[in-house]
């Protein structure tokens, strides 16, 4: 009776040339973030570098989420490609 409708959604922003390649956000250097995290990670300096101000303040007051967040961030930054996008 009724014709079947087919909906296709590509989810690609044609206004942003980096969107198709998965390069949304600002480019950050992996090694700068790693060194900031390694030496000043308990103060959240690497979070401020990534422009995540709220998490940076949280890391400052909890000393890197009691050391656990700092350790997780060291491992996760080491596994990221260079450069990565935030």
C-alpha cells in the first residue's frame, strides 16, 4: 500500500574538511602533554594544556584524583597518536 522509505544518514559535516578523517578539535602534541603529565600531573597542568579547565581544577584540589587519575592519564597519553586532537 504505502511505499517504503529509506533514510540514509552519513553523519559527515561537509563544512569541516577534517571531519571525514576524524580530526575534530584542536591539535595537541603528545610529548608535550606527556611531559606535563609526568612532571606536573598531580596539579592537572596537562589538563589545562588540553583546555579541559574543569578537570584541571579538579586535579589540583585532589592531587591528580588521588594519584589514580594521574597514572591513568600517563598511560592513556602514551598510547595516543602524535599529534592527537582534543
